[in-house]
C-alpha cells in the first residue's frame, strides 16, 4: 500500500509516516514546510508545496499512480491565532481541503482519512465525550475541522469517496526511536512548561485547582503521538475494507483522561525526581476540559492506547534534548 500524507513533515504527520513505513506501507509526503521540517520528510519521496496547488497534486498522482489513500494532517492549528485570523483558518483548513479533494477525485483516489480534532465536542456532565456527544466548536480552528468533516460526509454520500475522521485531543511524546517529535523548542502546553521547570530547577504552577474533577485540577486527554500514529495505520486497514461511500467518525483517547496534577505525578515518575508543584487561580480562558472515550476505536480498529503518560513524558524529554541538533541540521539545509 502507498499513502499520501499531507502535512507529513509535521509533528503528527511525520510520526504517522514512520509508523506506516514500519508496517510496510509506503508514505509519500506533501508539506509546505511552514511548520514541518525537511529532515522529517527526506527519508521518503517528498514534495514541497501547498495542498491546493492542483498542478503539484497532478504531478504527485502522475508520479505515484499507485497511491491508495490519503491521510490529511495539513492544517493551521493554533487556537488563539484562529480567533485573531479566522478567515485565514477557514481558507487554509476548509477551502484548500476542498481543492485537494477535487484534485484527488480527478486522480481517482477515493479513500481519505482526516486527522481531526476532539476540541469540537461539548463536554457532557462527566466531562467525557464519545462519538455521539454534542458538537459545539468554540474556536474558528475547531469549527474549521468540523466544516471539513461535513464536506467529507456530503462527498461520501455521493458514493465517490470513502472517509474516516479520527478525533483526538492532546498528543504528547515522540517517536520512541526518536526519529521525529515536536518541532517547537518552547511549547506552551502543560508538559512543555513542566519540562522547562524541570530543566531550570523551578516549580511548576497548576492554574485552577477547584474544578469539579477527581483532584480539582483541569482534565486533559493526553495521548502518546505514537499511539495516534498506530491508530492512523489501523484506520488505513479498516478503510481498505469499507464499502464505497462509507463515512465514519472514531475517537482516539485514553478512555480516562489525565488531570494536570496526574500529569505532574507522571512527570516525577518518568524523571525519578518529584516535580515541585505550586497552585494558582485559573487564568482567563482556562476551562475544566474533557477527555474522550475510545470504546469504538477498540471495537472497529482493534486499537487502544498502549503507552502511558509517563512514557510520553520520557519520550518528550528525550526528544527535547535531541531537538537543538535537529533544528541545527534543518537550518543548514
């Protein structure tokens, strides 16, 4: 099998590409390198350009007429930026995806996996969500993902496309072989801040400790990026057996979620040194959060998250130590 991975030089796409290759699937990478790294893509056939460049897409499909499916990871993903520049997000994430789908239809490629987002869900009373939970995207980013899903659903209704949407929350970790990982040396998520605090020998501050969760801190759904990659590979196998016109949504998660206090505890477990934790009131915009059930993924994909939060912490720290050399190699190209 051969698969085109859009955004395949990014954090998630590059891990999917490696997991595909490890499982005998040939990845072809398309990335504009606005955030992705060339060093991630160079092991495979790769193309630099925009997903809406129809001439480039025609060239890719002509040079690789045996592409069986597409995994679509290319998107703008920064929520505050989407609030400030919504039109750019709708243009990039929705408009350009429509152009991509049209080009794929011309090329006769009819199987499609969207690497989507669970941020569109409205949390239930227990702060857990499943595929039947209400959808209420609160940012242009989340709304753009939901719009693309609707586009896919309508396209599948014609019988000319078969598509799966994989929804998930917060990836952490890196390729366990440290071939790829997060490109940003200063991530702003909680784990990134913990790594910075650990490196500096400083305390980590948990903002908001009076939420209605099991320990009062916010609930998040951290999932190891390699488990996400495994799920996308499993989805390729499922897609291969789907009837034309099939459309489905599958959540990927740990099934329990992780509170910020639990993440700090896992950090100490991974490093062997307890992380000093302080608390503070919630910041403007902080929310209790939610997590995803993954029963459907277990049933239809035969997939469950296998790597622990501590595994994600260890791999994130190991990658953070390697990243400066990777970025130096990238800048020298």
